[in-house]
């Protein structure tokens, strides 16, 4: 039985008669091919990627497993439509905390139409992409109580300033979540070392990915996202929470032509620095930690 995903945080959604991804109960995520060349470009990327023999498994694990394509009844009611069959990276999670972070200070790609280029330039400049080299595209965070949950809407996410991003990445690893706009609550970051730290935590995974990006010149991952996810209840119980970093959205990947993807690499370095600052701060007494200034102008924070 196919249904809209319970834990999607960004992108096109299969709600209210729109075309969006579906999931089944055996761990597959079906992403509809977008009707323009984006869909076929994403399929071409996955096909090429799985055919390459030189990519080590420590890097492959960052990519959802690809099982080909299939015609399925589209979520918008328009009939059969081709879908990518991907591994559902949150399959089996009960309370996954997830954030989708679009990497790169620019999201346009060489050869894009003037309209697309202008759209990207505007979105990049009006978000943290240009200033930070990445932007948060969406997130959901659970708290320690059953009812605690925060999934800010698109409008709020789009208004995030660099300081908001600092705060959000701290809230993401705090035991309690304050939904909405309570600006007086300082995130406790009590799960930071379990989720972001350690030999298999988010920072270590980002470092592994960065090392690959310092060398790989096959692809340029324009407008691609890093998903960071972990299971809240496990982390609250003192475990790592199975923290994982995944890459998604390859509709604008182009040939690297023997040049490193400095746009992606720069964004990754910047994200790593944000995460490592949180880890450094959580190892300091609170009085010495560089907590972000609360931005009282941003609705929803
Ligand atoms: N393989 C996957 N398993 C589980 N969830 C996924 C997977 N791929 C994507 N998602 C979820 O779907 C969201 C959107 O994914 P993606 O960026 O691929 O879609 P899109 O519609 O192309 O987005 P955009 O509008 O940014 O181009 C992600 O933020 C994530 O929540
Ligand atoms: O940031 P938002 O508001 O969620 O906007 C979407 C986001 O920029 C996507 O990256 C983009 O898809 P592409 O990157 O594939 O162009 C999509 O374009 P679309 O609306 O034309 O599908 C936008 O709607």
C-alpha cells in the first residue's frame, strides 16, 4: 500500500492532489520523475553512479540505494507516472529528527535557462546560501515528551538568518524542543556529543564526505541536499540515535569535467564548522559557550 511519507521535510509533497513522493511498507521511497528534464537527469545520475566501480562503500552509504524506476499511480491523480525507486532512508524510524540542508552558495548550474538562473540567484541571495554556503530547506524535531514536535513551515524556514541557523542546529540536538517562537529558551544541546560527535557521528560522516569531495571530479552536485537524521528516543536513552548523513536530490548534477566541486565542498566545510562549533561549545561551561544571539525578528524562532 503506497502512501505519502510521514517524515518528509522539504521538496514537492504528495498532499492536496500534488505530485510528490510515496512510500511503501517495505522500505522503498518512490520519487516521481519531474516532467521536465529534471526527472530524467536524476535517473541518469543514479544509473551512472551505480555503474561506477571506483566508489568505495564508505562513500556509497551516503547515497540512498537505487532500485531502478517503475510506473505507479501518481499522487496527483493523473494516472500512471514513472517513479525512481529509492531506499527510504527513514524507514523503521519512529521519531526521526531530520533536517534537509541544501549545499552550495549557488544552486544554479551551468547551462541553466536565464529564468532558472534568475530564480536561483534570487533564492540564494535571499537565504543563507550566499552567506553560509548552505541553507536549511526543512526540518522536523521531536522532544522528550510525546507531544513535543517542531516542523516549521516553508515560510519560517525561508526566513532563517545565519544566527537562526546556528540556533536551529542546536535545537536539533537538544532534549526538549520548543515548537514555535519561544526565544527565551536556550537549547541544552544535551544530545550533541551523541549525535554530532563520536567516531561515527554526524561530524565524522561529514568529514568522510568532505575527504571524497576534495578528490572527486566526476560530478558537480548542484542544488543537492545533505539530510541529517537520527532517532530521538534512542538518543534520549543514551545511544547514538543511529545518526546518519545522506545525500538526496540529484536533478541538477552535472559532469565535473575533471574539476573538483568547489561549490559543494565549500558549503560542506561551512556546515562542518557550524557542527564542530556546537560540539566545542557543549564541552565548555555554559558561561563560556558562544551561544547565538536570538533574532527576535524571525517569526517562528
Ligand atoms: N530516499 C529518501 N528516503 C526518505 N526520505 C527522502 C528520500 N529522498 C528524499 N526524501 C525526503 O524528501 C524531501 C525532498 O527530497 P528531494 O529534494 O529529493 O525532492 P524534490 O521534490 O526534488 O525537492 P526540491 O523541491 O528541493 O527540488 C527530503 O527533504 C526528505 O525529507
Ligand atoms: O525553495 P522552495 O520554495 O521549496 O522551492 C523549490 C526549490 O527551490 C527546488 O529546488 C526547486 O526545484 P529545482 O531545484 O529542481 O528547480 C523547486 O522548483 P519548482 O517549483 O519549479 O519545481 C522550487 O519550488
